[in-house]
């Protein structure tokens, strides 16, 4: 016989409608869909409709600055319709939240969690304190565990620079000193003499003491004038990590005879930590008549330390020539050496191996002898 006519119905048409057997979800809830073919022939099924939520949390920038308001770019959708970003919950530490934005109030790695209904996404971003001038640089001494990023060249025009984390301020162990991150971002700190409380003396450098969690990277230090014992162009004593730095140091101090345990180095006096992918140029001032206690790259490298892909353009050896009477010279050296000049440094086959230096950070010009970091290399 002829096919029976089926009548379709929904117990709640606002939740789910039905027409010719096709059910359309309309809002969250439940409804019973009934098919009635007459003569007592019926079938019933229960339909549950749930909302569909979507959260879009775009990739964050590589880094942000403390105090800078950051729009997270959130997009929220409910059943395909855009919802207010205020419905998202943004949680984490070290930042303030306001209507889809965050404002970092602390430096370091920020972990951000965004939750919208049943959706959750997480991202991390590095937050730095901006260093744009001499005043900002001096303030590093007030936050030795913070993260900093240089955003401009700072030229002291032959003036004095107060040593960051000086030994005399109680910095004398691996767990003390500068314990944060200082990212030079390819910019330069130049033409200065490091001092302590305004006066020349020992243990003075841009950084007096870098502790084991401290990092200095991507920094040009140009024409640093060393005028005291136990010093270096970047750091006096290093327990942390120095990497991707270029330094030109002029030694205008004659180490005392017998002061073999406290030498001067182009990069640092005493290395207990790690130095990687760093190049120095060391020049001796007229006052230096005995260079045996001056190292062309570092003064001393003690047991447990390491240096990798480190070179110096200098007439001296890699470390001081004099033999220390305490401690040792047992650090690990890998692909390190000195060259008399830029020609020797770039000489094919016998010069420095530059293959390990990141082209996004470094720029070399063998023809002109140029060596420098790229400004704005963004901490890669």
C-alpha cells in the first residue's frame, strides 16, 4: 500500500525544531522528538542540545615591557556568535588584568591562562624592564634579580659608570650578585670607566658580580676603560652565563707585581661560569709595561667553568700569563683562541670558526674587519 504519512513534533520547539525528520538545534536544553505514523505507530527520541564555545588566543609577542598594556587579542564565540571578551577569565601571576588586556607589573616569564566556559588556553611571555638611558642603567642596581632589555645605545662619552652588583656590597658567592637577565638586544653601552661609589678602585666593571642564575647576553660593550685591579670589560667575577656579547676593552692600569690571583681580562677577571659565542678586542694603554697579569679574553678560568666559541683580537694570550698561587686554571675551553688582528681573525682556514655564531644576532664583514651585533636582535 501507500507509504504512511509521518507527523513530526518536538516537545520544546525553542530547543530543537523538527521538519520532515530533520532536527535543528536552537538553544541549550533537551527536547523529545516524536515521529507518529498513525495506527499507534510512534517513535520517540530525546535530543540534548549543548552550546558550542570557541576561544581564540593569538600568539603573544616575543617579549613585553613592564608597565606596558598588552591587548591579548581574544576572540570569544558562543554558537558562532561573538561574545564579550569580558566573559573570559584571565589568570596568572605578575600582571594586572582589565577587559582582555594585561599590564605586567613584574619582570620575568609570565604564564597566562585564559578560560572561557569549557575552553582553556595557556601561553607564556617574557617581561622585561626597559633600559633606554643612563638613569635606567643605574637603576639595575636596585633590582638585581629582574629582567632587563636595552632599547637604545648609551654613550657615556668618557664618563664614569657605577658598577652593578659590586663585590663590596656583599656580592661574594655564587648565589649573590646579579641574578637576573640583562639582554642588550644588540645595542651598545660605550665609552665609560667603571667605578664604585664614584671612585676608581678594584672589582669595578659594568657588572661587578654575576651569580649562577645571572645572564648577560646580546650586548655590545665598547671602549670600556679599565683603571683598577680585578676587572673586565663586562664583569669582574662570573658564575652565570655571558653569551653573544662583543666587548672592546682598553686597560689603563698596571697590575701590581705579584698580583697574579686577581688579574684583568678583556671580558672578565675570573670566570667560574659559562661564556659562549663572545668576541673581545683588548688594547693596552701606555701605562701598561708588564702585561703578564692581563688576559686577552679572561684573566682566569677556574675548574667547573666553560668557554665555547670565544675569541679575542689582542697581542696577549687568552688568559693571564702569570701562574696563580691559589685556585687553578682548569676551566674547559672549546673553539677558543686569540688573533693578532682582524685580518688573522677572518683568515680563511686559519681564522676563527664563525659557523656557530647566529646570523640573526651577529654581523661580520671580513673585508672591512667589522664585528658587531645586530640592533634589535630581540633576545633570540
